[in-house]
């Protein structure tokens, strides 16, 4: 393209400067970009934003994972068996440094990040400070990279949520939307960290949002998928561990899996009870000891790692080896026990890092150990170690994190094998039931209560029946007035009752309410249709709509029509505020306070 | 950012919104309408994504390079360890396992490293771990010939014959790396499978494998001679001899073919013909000298040789009887110990079931009075009977009495020549 000469540019500016020409260009701009031609409402923009959040969170998590790897290389070296004294000194010294930073400067980075995100959603209107995101990123990378027995998923969840929160604030989204940004970002962060979008979406619904919400589902799914796309773009399609092939040959094998469910349930209980008791005990210690606790945990983990380096970090590479018969059952059992201890130490001391990966590690080791033991005891039964390790992960996940849906779909998503669903469901259900029977409050709720917060929980939410319009409406005596009938005729109907208000059907599903006074007003024309008296229309209701919707519509209206969905002019009944309150009183839900579970 | 001036419907009741942006019916807050004129946040967001992409690409690229370098470093260390172990410079190959495992952490899906790890595991004696690793590899690459071949070897070592044969078959039908010629690779697998079957004594299946081999092998001497040697070891001396002869038509001085033909002829029962082949080998190799010595021993024990005079025949018959008796005596057969006059020797501790040898005992009882030069002279029937006794005794002892001496071996070859291979 030929560049403009100074002369031609000058003449163009001159042309645009004249008022007539300026008007001409403004018209042209309006024609090309008319207001509203390409316009999106906030909820649609929210979906676009969810994709952007997913992409940006994907970038952050990719860099976060690399940061963990780089920290590990830098601090512990490239070998899978770091030598002594490095293996002891690094986690201990880094633990001390992280404790100083976390206790003194960034107290919000302590813990996994799941409850903090949930707190942001329910307490702080979706606010997570940028400082928290940055410090979580750095301190989690250092703690996991230095060998603390924690995983990257939960911090990634908080990082994603924090990023979304910052974006929402910058875009000045409405308070309601801003609050929803945290779970959208959380799903993106978790999905990229675990490379599993379905798992991330379900986990965020079960553990962060704490209730099923159709309004946010689309945005959560979009952000999770876009972040996984980014993660796979950069880090490739390879899974965190290689999944062995699996086939259920005989239904009798399910009994063997049920045994794993029992073992998983008991192990989950042991872990949760350990955290439940250890964490408050450590917090009760003098303030100065808070600076030492992560360091002491690191020291103990370092000593364990002299013989069993597998307990350090997230441990996905070891899960992979365990799934492929690389350890005898005794070693697998020992590793499960030591990982439980190491993770409890790291987590209870407040070291930043997540539980997701250590729980999977424990499950895989326990599953593999049970499989190999069963192989020895019952040589006739086909016991694939890899499949047991996989199912064991689900069992511990269901038992410890108490996210039953996530635990099932996680294994399906990770394995890509539908045949495993029966063992997974059986094993997870047993583990979940055992855990729930002996430990009423789920781990994350327990942690939030230890922190003095009471956040909503999907598991603890009482099963309340949703009241619908049908529960409150009452049938109308006689008939509704018609918009086309004469006022004189309507007056006959009005005179026959004592009702203060009357519904008027205007046809085509439109309704209105007229008062007795209006209808009996002597000033009105007797021969005119009732329609002539109508000033405002009222919304119609359907029998299956919730009373919440009915209340929103009610405002100061005396009543609302309930019509048939197949015929909008067919009146099924009417609803008033008194009817709604009566229905709530009858259902016993008028009490404001929530039943305390524990 | 600004709101659109145009009106919209309420998201709950779908009825028109009022001027104040609130729904007149359900009183919900009006939502923003974002238009293309809201270009600043969209542009900034797009720029953020572009910048994030560039920065992440940069980080990922440099980290990938670092990981690749580490993978290469650990792989090289593992290969070095294995080499040292193979050469005997290192007793324990276990560090190689750690090194290959570390390499795999940095190059998760590297097929070659995974194969090397299985080799290292096998070297450390961790067969079940190697098997787990190989099975995982096979799950990922079910059609890979190398993986199937390694699995076949491992299962063969574990005496899981059916699995081993299945994996050999898979290896034959599998895919080889792109840069290699699959024909010689498949021939190699067939050779290995034939060797495995031979070790199991499954002669018919060996024949099948060798026939398949013959169909695909090039007509080059090393392959054909290897094929002939397998035929020979499987007892198909005729086919082996045919192949060796064919090779000799290409190169009459081919030492391997000459020696092979000699052995095939010998196994076929003609040591005189075998001698002709051996004598063609010039200059005489260690193998040919050994074979010649064997032929000499056979000739020295053969009373039926054309050149043998009457006295030589009786001497050779007496020698054969003595060798057979000593073989049985060494094996703990009581009557033979009496025959050679060392009753109560240490070998008698391994005494055999007397009933098994009762036929031989009676036979020896009949023959022993005749065992002197004078009585044997001119008695071809006794010479014949004595040699049959010696041959059968040697063959019976071959099953139960351990490795034969060179003389025993010579008698066995003579037995094959006189009595046929299958007896």
C-alpha cells in the first residue's frame, strides 16, 4: 500500500476538520458500528469474560507448575533421590523462611486455598487481594518445590480465583457478578493444575460454591475448558500419570474392591482426625512457635525422605510407578502411612499448599498395596494393581475431601475408562459412608470452623423442599372478569361477592387486577368494556414456579393469577402474600436460623 | 464503559424494563449491555492475553529445554552405567534404574528411555517390575514389536510359555521403528522364537517357525547357515544338509557350511562322509580339529568299518563293551559295577532302580563270558550283539546318567549311524 504523502495527509485532515465532513464521517461510523448491533448483555459478557479468565488462569497455572518444578530443581536437584544432608536441610530451612513470610507478612496464604476462596465468595463479595495471589504463588511454589508434602491444585484454585476477582474489580462488574468471579477463576485454576475440566467444575460446585447453581455453571465450565486448552497447548496432552488398561472380568471382583473401600474409609478417618486434632493444638502453641512449625515439619519430612523420598512434594511421578507394579505391597503400605503423616504435618503447620495431590498419592499407594496383598492371598482373582491404585485414589478423595461426585467423575476423567465406574462407585460410597459416620463435619468445613467461619456446605445443607406456587394458591370462586365484557355486566359479578379485588383476563395471556372501588365507580361508562378501566397489567404465575419468584412478582399487588402453561388465559387459581406466608408457615421453614449440624 | 440506551427485557419475567433500568414487575436490577463501543476493556483484555501467551511461551520454552537437557543427562548416565555393568566394570546396575527413572521424570513419554529402564530393571533382577513397566508400555503401544519382543523374552525367562509365544507372535506382526528395515528384524524374532521353542523341545513348532524363516530369509550365507544349524539342532539333518550343500555351491570353501555339512552328515549317521567335509576345511580351525578328533574316536570304536581287519574288529568290540559297562557303572548300576570290578565305589550311592536295568543285566551276563579276543574271533553274531548292547546302554544312560565322556559320545554317534536317529 502506498504511504500517504505529507500533502495528502494534510488534505485528509483538512477534509475531516470541516463541520459538514465531520458529520459525514460520524454518520459513516454509526453505519459501520451502530450502537447495539454488536452488543452483549452483562451475563453474556460474563461468559466471554469466563473464557478470558480461563485463558489467563491457564497461563498463570502453567507458570505456577513450572515454578514448582524449577524450585524443586534448584533446591533439591534433578535426582529423584536427593542426597543427605540436602534432603533434610532444604525442607527445614525453606519451611522456616516460608513461615516467616506467611505468619508475618502474608497470613492469608496459609492453608490450601479452597476455604479462602469460599470465604471470598460468601464473606468478602468475591474479593481476593492481588497481594494474596502473588504471595500464594511464590510461597506455594517454594514449599512444594522444597519437598513439603503438599500439592499444587488447591493453590492453583485460589490463584485462579484471585485473578478472576482482580479482573472483575477492574471491569467494575456488579457486586453480584463480582462475587461469582471467584468460583469461575477457581475452576479455571484447578482445571489447569489437574488437567481435568470436569473434575474442576464438580469440585468447585461441591467444595467452593457449596450448592448447585445453574446460573454460574456455564461460566464455570467455559473457564475450566479454556484453561485446560491453554495448559495442554503449553504442557502437552500427557496425563499426570499413565493409566493402565482395565477390564472388569467378573462381578466377584467387586467384593475385593469393597475391601479397598473399607480400608480407604478408615485411612480417610485417620487423616481427618489427625488434622482435626493436630491443627488446633499447633495453633494453641505460643506465637513464636508458629515461625518454627513449618520448619520442624520440613525437618521431619526430610528425615523420612532419607529412606522414602517419595513422600516429598506432590508425588505424581511415584503414583505413576506405583500403578505399574514398581513397589512391593509392604513398601506401598509404608508409603501411604508416611505420606499421611507428612501431609498432616505440612498442612497442620499452615504451610501453603494443597491436599488434592497428597490425597491421591495416599489413595494410589493404599490401593496398590491392597491389590498386591489380595494377589498374594487369592491368586485366582485377577487383581490389576493399576486399577486398584486408581480406585484407591477415588476412595481417599471421597473419604477425606467428601466430594462424592467429584471423586467418581475424577477417576472416570483421569482413566478415560468407563469400565471402572462400578468399582469406583462401590469403593467411594463405602469410604464416604465410613468417613461420614465417624466424622460428621467434612474436612474443609472443619477447617473453616476452626478458623471461626461458618461457610455453606453442600453436604451439610439441610434437605429442604422447594415450595412452589401450587403449594400456596387457592382456587377462585366464580370466574375472572373478561376485558371485553361491559362494565355493567362485570358489576353484577362484583356485587355478588365481597371480594376487594378482581382478576381481569385481557386475552393473549395478559392479566390485570381491578379493585372493587374502580369497578363500582359511578363515573365510569356502563357500556364501556372492563378493559377501559385497566391501567397496569400484572405478571402471571405458573403452578410449578417457586414461591420465591412469586414473592418477587408480588410487590404491593393484592393477588396474582396462576395460569395453565398450555393455555395462558386459563386461570388455575390466585396467589396473595397471605397465601405465600401461610404456605411457608405450614412447611415450617419460616424460622430464619439454619439448623446447626455440629 | 457505558450502558446501551436501547431497552431490553427483564431476565426473569421477560417483560420490558422501565426507564430507570429496573424491571417494573419483578424489581430486579437491570444488567449492563456491553457494546462494541466498550472497546477499552476488551482491547486491554486481548492485550493481556497476547502478552500472557508470549510470556508463558518464553517460560515454557526455556523450561522445556532445561528438562530435555536433564533427561538427556540422566539417560546418558544410565546408558554409561549399563555399559559398565555389561563390560564387567561395575557389579551393580541398580543406579541405572534410578538414572532412567529420573530421565523419565523430565521426559515423561520417551519410549526409548522407558525401554532402557526395562533393560535396567531386568539387569537388577527386578523381573516383576520390568514386566509391569513393559505391560504399561504395551498398553500405550500395543503394536510395537520391540515391546512385544522384550515381553516375550521376559515371559520366556519366567517359563510362561504361552504368553511368551503370544508375544513373539505379536512381535512378528508388530511395527518396527521407522528407520529400521523390518524384514531382518522379523527374521531375528523368528530365529529367537525358534531357539525358544527348541529349548522347550517343541520340535514340530520349531519346524513351522523354520519354514516361515526359510520363506523370508535372504539367500546370504550367514542367515542360511544359521537356519541350517537350527534345522540340525532340531534333528532335521536332511534339510540342514541341503542348505549347507546349497551354500557350498556358492562358495565351496565356506568353512561354516563345510563344518555344518559335516555335522549334519555325522548326525545323519555317516562319519565317513562327514570326514570328507571336515578335511576340506583349510586351514583347519579349532572346530574342525575337534570334529576330526571326534571322527577319529568314532572310527577307533567302529568294528564295522570296511578297513577293519578281524583282529581290529574284536579289539573295537571289546573296547565298546568296556566303555558301555563303565558308563553304566559310573551311573550306579549294580551289575555294571560288578562287571568293571569296582563294587562299593562312591557312584554306588546313586544306585538306580534294579528293575530298570534287569534286561541289561541279563544281556551282559550272557555276553561277558564271550568278552575276550579268542572267543570273539569270527563270531560276527556276538560282535553284532555286543555292539547293540553298547549302543543301547549308552542311549539309556544318556537319559539318566549325566554328561557322556568323549568315548561315550563317539559310541552314541556310532549308534545313530548304525541304528538310525530316532532310536
